[in-house]
């Protein structure tokens, strides 16, 4: 599965809710939160990415595909038998597995997740077959996504390698290499298991603790985290803007600027991934020339765009924070770097801290980036 921004997460209402957090001896974090979610839950398990080189670029993505099936290839059947679904995602900073569904499936979801994380052999022919699946997946990737990957790699070098990987590199992987990689990825350090929804937090947290506590702590292999980003750059087929860390109010203002522009210029494709580190927001175009479309939009009505963008960004924020999927996603990706992260407080800070003038400033910076 491709890495994607959870831009459209629809969902349930939030209320002040019982929650429980456990810090395990191996470094893993467990978080369970009860919320009104229409009888449903969302469970996410996240592992810190291990650094890739051009030689191993995409092995983590390949591992994600293989692990998601489980040792007996039973994960899908198990999950679907309870009306649940599994999403697997490889990002630059993490590997993430999410199972969502009706609450009576929670125990089964954890069993399925344990199969995903099981220490097991990966057969060489199984690996080769999955490389074919990756090739098919790559063929379906849209040009805006490819352009975004190129922008990241151009601006960040090795620290900006795409989460997808290169087919040449994954063709060099074999079963032994993947098992070795799994032993470095599925470890306690940097791991988070988080659930939100109609569950009993104490019971859920204890169950998730049993799932993660058997993992080794793993060696501290810090990811070469991005410290800062260059100013915006207009490439031929994508426009890249510096994206502040998710807890910086500039995050919502930058997103608002992009949403404002895309609300009047259909066909623009916004790409970004919320992160504790600075990154990029890219704007591609289905019809070819995003810089021209962005210029046109901003020239026609910057004040309207700031207003539209602010409203869209705040709506997005409310949907994200208001849904079980959004809350588990945010906690899964942010808790290791920001142990005190709380979605409700974050939303409040963003709502109060982001004004139309902030979006207008982000639009002005976007406009400078696309000047001919
Ligand atoms: Zn994939």
C-alpha cells in the first residue's frame, strides 16, 4: 500500500474520554482511548523506519507487504471475517498497520496484528512474487505522486528517498535479508500501539501490551531526521513548499494555502504527511503545469483563497481529530517524538493559533515560489 496523507478521514464525534497510556520496558508505547465511534474502533501499530540506502531502497515497503499477510497467509481472512479491514502503509519515518471495524472484532484484530508481527521465515519465491505485486503497484502510481517523490529526493537526498522504493533494489532482496530487516523493524523502540473507539481502555491496553512486550527493544538506530527545509521550489511538474512540523501552527497555514488554491483550481493534487519533523508539501497537477495554475488562482483573489483555505484546513483538522481513525493515526506517528501529544489540545492550539493572515502569508510565499 502506498503512503498517503489521511486527508479525508470521515468519522465520529469526540467527547471527553477515558484513556490509558503504558510505557513498556522495551521502549514501546501503548495508548487506548474510549470514544463514541458508532460501535467501532481503529487500532494502529507503528514501527520506526530503519534508514534505507539506494541499495536497500524499498525493502521496508516489501517487508510491509509480506508481513501484512501473516505466516499462514490468514490475516486477511481473519480480519474480513469480522467485517474489519487492514491498511498497511510505509512512510519515510514509519511502517504502520491499521485495523478498523466493529468493536466486537477487537480481540481478533489484535490476534491478526500478532500474526503480522510474528518472527518468521520469508521464502524466496514468496519474496519474488511480491516484487511483481510492487511492480504492478508502481505502474498505477499517478504522475503527481512520482513528481512529489522526485522533489523530496532532490531536496533531501538520502533522507528524502521515497517510501515506495526502487524496483531495482527490491529485486535484490531475498527471504533471509527480509527476515533480518524484520528483526530491526519490529522492535520496541519507536513502536506505538494505539486504539480509539468503543472499547474498554484498560482491557484493550493490557491486550496490546501483551502484543508488544514480547518484542526486543532493538538497537538505537536513529533515523537521519530532517532538521530544516530549503525555501519553496517550483519544479516542472510539482511545486514544493517547506512544511513545518505538525505541531507548529505554520503546518495548518501551509495546508490552508494549498487547499485554498486547489479549491479554485481543480486537478491540483496536494501531497504531504504529518510529521514531528519539517518536511514538504507538494502540489502537483493532473493537467501538467501546477505553477501556472497556482499563479492564476492567487492572482484572481488572494483574500478569498485565504478564507477558503483556512476554512478547508480547519474542517480537515476537525474531521481528523474527531474520528477514531484520525486519532489513532496521529498518536501512532507522533507519540514517540512528542510523548505529551494530545489530539484535542493540538486541535485547540491550531484553531486558536491559525488566522486568515497566517494563510495569507503562506499564500504569499507560495506565490513567490511560482513566480516565472
Ligand atoms: Zn505497497
